[in-house]
């Protein structure tokens, strides 16, 4: 038997055939003594078993995929159940609505140097918004707004967008009640005020097509899933935030600051605000338009950054949230394969295709489970379509190809798990005259990566 000799504290042997595991303590450190020769035979035997019994191996893979995906789906159902219950309680109590007019808001639009797109965003703002600031990496000219260029020599722990807004916070404070952060392409013409007295008020997003059809359809599906955002105020923490339309109480911003390294400054700020300052979260049912990724590759890089950024800072979350995040991330990555496989399984069961994709173990239970999961996938597309109300052709195309659209949508998550992002990718936005024919992407190197 090879391995470290065991100390006198204890030794526990468990015989499994000819193979012996020995767990013990040597010099205060737990050690595992294994027979490497027998372990090799076990691995080789398992490989031969897979080759000789492919049906059993396929059943194992299919069930694993379905069960792992079930966890985030069940939690999404739970979120909506909590939302329904809390809304029902609120209607019974008839609590008065508390909000703020636009004169209590300073708008900060963050850009690198895209003056034309920023001008379009400024022009879309309601006239009642009088305090409009553009935070740019380089000097630009924009009518109707004060432009603040971040000095190249400015240094802090934050990088990229986080660095820019941290400089603005330090050097351009405001006495307005809220700071409303918008992306350079956010159309805020629907804004009528801050419809909440929460410390952080998240507006909903409604991406518009800027290029390829597939990324746009994937965005419609994503917005359908994101109705879960409405339940975030009833949980300890929001799972994510969208920095393209988020209002933050100015006093809270001064306490939390943006001075922390991250690829997802919006979500990390919300987490820190809640955990460190006990901030409250509100969700506004006002949709602000923004631009969808112009290409599949751009969308993949965007999703990769989202997943990498949140996973890189999960250590600050409570244990149950870290565990749930791991399950959600894994479920998102598995969406690359799951919906297509489940659709093929249902078609094979119905006799439409000859290829059998049902496990040999409990095939009927598997079919019921996967059809239920597939139903959720289609439900997210339908919810997104109801929110968007696009032309009939978009309805038909998305519903006909939802499993494949989800595969495209999830590639970035899978890519982020396999290869975490090490660059901060900025999608160059375009003006209305140039959509959807042209857009481009530029990448800025980030020192952060995992």
C-alpha cells in the first residue's frame, strides 16, 4: 500500500472488494491512502462498462442533466410564488405609493467616447430632467448635458466603468435625492419619476435589435426569464442588477462607493449596499430601451463576462446564495444542451424520429420531468414576447426555434465556466440611423480574471 504513514490518532479502513481506502490523520493533517494500481483497474473497468453498456451511460447523463437543471427552474417558480403572495398581501393592506419626481434626480450617462449615441440618449430624456451629466473616458461634445472626462491619471481599485463612476462620485457630488445611471444607449423617454422610496430602484430593460436576428431573439427570451427580478425586493439579496437603468440614493452611493475591482460593478454594488448598509431594493415596472448585442459572438462575450464577474465576487455572499448561484450558473450552462435534447426525447417518444433519447431507467418519469422543464423554457419565450409584442413573424420564429435560441443564449455561460473572462468587452452602440446594419465591438483589457 502506497501513501503517507498514518499517525497514532486513528485509522479507518473500508474494504471494497480488493480495494482498500484508508483515512487517517498524520501530524494533524487528514490523509487518504489509496491503492493506485487498483484505482487504475477501476477506471479502466468503468471505461469498458461504458463502451459495453452505452444505454446505461446515456441514461446516467440524461438524468444528471435534467436533475441539475431542475434546481434553478424550481427556484424560479418559487420566486414567482413569493411575488404573487407578497403582491396579494400588499393589495389587502392598500399601502400608499411613495415616489419621487424627476426634479429629485441627477442623470449620469456613462460612455467611453460615443458622442452620437450619447446625444441620442440625452435627447430622449424627459424635459423635467434638468441635471444631466455625461461621464466619459475622453472629452466629447454633447448638447443638453454637462460632460465630465475622467482624467487618465486617476487611479482607484475599480476599473473601466466602475472607475469612471467612482471618479464622478468623488469629484462631482450631488445634493439630489437619487442618481440615475444610464448606459450610453439607454432610451429613457418612458421615465416619469422614481416610483419607489427604496434605496436602489431597478428599472426594467427592453433590448432592441441592432444587428443579427439570433441575438435579438435570445434577448426576448432572456427578458422573459428576468421577470424574476420583480421578486428580488422580497429576498435578502438581488441576484443581479442592470446598470443601464438603475437609480441609487445619493447618500447610499457615498457610503458604499464604487471603489472595488469587478467586471460587474452594478451587481456587486447592489450586493455591497444590502450586506454592508442594509439598503432596500425596489423594482420599477418601467421599461427602458437599450441595444441588443449586434452579433452572436458579441453576445457570447457579454454572457461570459456576466458569469465570470458574478462568480469572481461570490465570496462576499452568504453560503446559501453561493450554493444557489453555483446551481443557477450550472443550469444556465447546461441550457446549451438540455432543451434541444429534451425536445428530441419528446419527438422520439411520439415516434416522429427513430433515434431513441429516453433513458433505460424510469423513462416515463424522465419524459414528464423534461417536458415540464421544456415547458418552462417555452414559457420564458412567451413571457418575453408578451412584453415586447413584436410582429407575428418574430412570434412564429422564436416559438418554432426556442430550444435552439436557448442554446445560442447559453453558449456564453458555458464559455464562462470553461474559460473565465479576462477582458472587459465593450459593445460599440450605434445611432438609430445605423441600426441594425452596422455595429462594432471593442475590447479593453482587464487586469481582473479568474
